[in-house]
């Protein structure tokens, strides 16, 4: 995919210019368990964090098709940086689904960054003017560099769930992120006890999942994307980017490398290496084409103010799972040809392998769970999940 001219095209060019520095900082991000400060600064200066901000608040309100290649470019340099920044961008877009008072608070920043934890592991107790929020939320990617956090909670005394928008400064961020992959995401847990959240900063979680948003229609500037499909198709961009980064890393080190204990002094001359390299590249191309098709469908529906049917949503989940599987397979093919020296920490290929494997365990990205949902609908069964 390519982006258009204009503000989004300018952002894309600046991001591409920053990719070598972002890639060079990937190892530092792993060591400190949080992406390099320079990477955040580079992307902020490039305008990345304006992609999902409404035009009325100084953003560019980029379409999904425009965002996709930029996200993929960042992922090709540093998957941890891409995951964090994409999480911020998605939650910043989601801010416009809250009432105007909440939007005004978040968009007071010219470069807003908002994190989120989707599992409802907290409790919100209704009180006059709002709620009292308590709980601990794990897997809070990007919270270490965010100003705001969205936290899912059960509304006490009801069967309802809400999404609370909270300043990160009012939370305890726990230094508990120690992971084998996506180590630089700083996906720490956060905790809070009896924090007051005003009513305008609480959104019914059902509204978010269904697309029937709580905010007044005239407040929702731009496109009202269905939230779960938005996350899914964005994830394909992350994976195609990671896979292209792995392919580039393999191609950079392959020429002149011998196949140890054989007569082959240059692995690029071996037919097996040639075939497997082409197979990996083909899988990436196929996943990219599938991503473009799904983004086109979601974009068309959002542009027309229509809704996706449950069957369409299940299909998007399933095909996203298949695209992710193809990218994982591509990275694994390249890894198996890379030789023993590829296990060293200073070889980028091993980071792409670990990051892609770990992200595929994420509840939104897990291929088998997504394919199961799609398969159920194909067989005439209930999808088995409200997360569509």
C-alpha cells in the first residue's frame, strides 16, 4: 500500500527517514524494557501521533489505508515501537467516542498518547457525578509514555462493563514487565484504589464493541470505525511490517555466508535457500494483499456510515488470523536458514522471530482463536464471542 500526498504523505516520508535510527535503538529498548526515548521523539516530530487526531484538534484524521503502510514501516524497524505507537494511535482515535468534555481534555495536547487495558479487571462504583474506580490491569502497553489510560471495569451493581478514561498521573505504574518478546513495549500493570472518574470519562464497553457509541453523532468527527475490526486490520500492518523487517535482515546477512560443514561457501547459491526465500516473500505479499482487501472493506463501511454484519466481523477476525499466520511462517522460514549466529542478541532477525511469536499469543492476534470464530459462522453456528 502507498499513502497519498498531502499531510499524511509528509508524515510517511518523515517516518521513513527516521527508520534507521528507530531500528538502531531497538536493542536499547529491549535492555531497558521500554522503547527508546529517541524513537518516541522521532515519531512525534514526524507527526505520527497526529494520524488519528481530528482535524479540528490539529490532527490529520488519516484513513486506515493511509495509516497501514506507516505502521508497517515502523514495525519493519522496531516491532516494540510499532506496537506501542499503534496502541496509542488507536486509543487516541477512540477518544472521539467519549463526550465532548473528555475529548477536550485529551486533545489539549498537540501530540496525545493514550494507552488502554481491555480486560475488565477493575470495578467502578457509581457515585454522584461519576464513579469510584479500583483495580489492577495487566498488559497495559504504552502506559509508561502515555498521558491517559483507558481501563475496562465492571460497573458495580450491574451486569455492564465500562471503559474509564484516566490520567496516567493518577495511577500506580508497576515495574513488572519482563518478557521474552516485545520486551521494549513496557506493558506494565497499573493499579488504582478508589479513584473518582467523572461521568464524561466513562463509556459503556458494549457501545464500543457494537459501534453504537455513547457520544452524540455530531461530536464524532470523522469516521466511526467498528472498534474490534479496526484493531484487527491494524494488526495485519504490524505483522507485514515485522515480516518485511525480518526479510530485509536476512537478505542483508545472506550474501557470502557459508553453510557450515558443507561445500557451500555462499548460501545464496543454494537452491533450497532461493526457494525458501521466495516462499517467505510470497507469504508476506499474500498477507499484505489480504490486509489491503480487509482495510478496504472496513473503510468503505465507515465512509458510508453503515455497519458490518456479525458474519462480516467474524470473517475479518478469521482472515486476520490467516494473514498473521502467513507472516509468522515467513519469519520462521527465514530464521531456519539464518544459521547458528542468528541467535546472538546483536542480530535483528532473532528479535523479529521472538516478537512475532509473542504477539501471536495476544488475544486479538491469536490466529487459531480468530479462525475458530470465522469457522463457526461458516458452519452456521453462533460466533461464540461478543468480541467482533
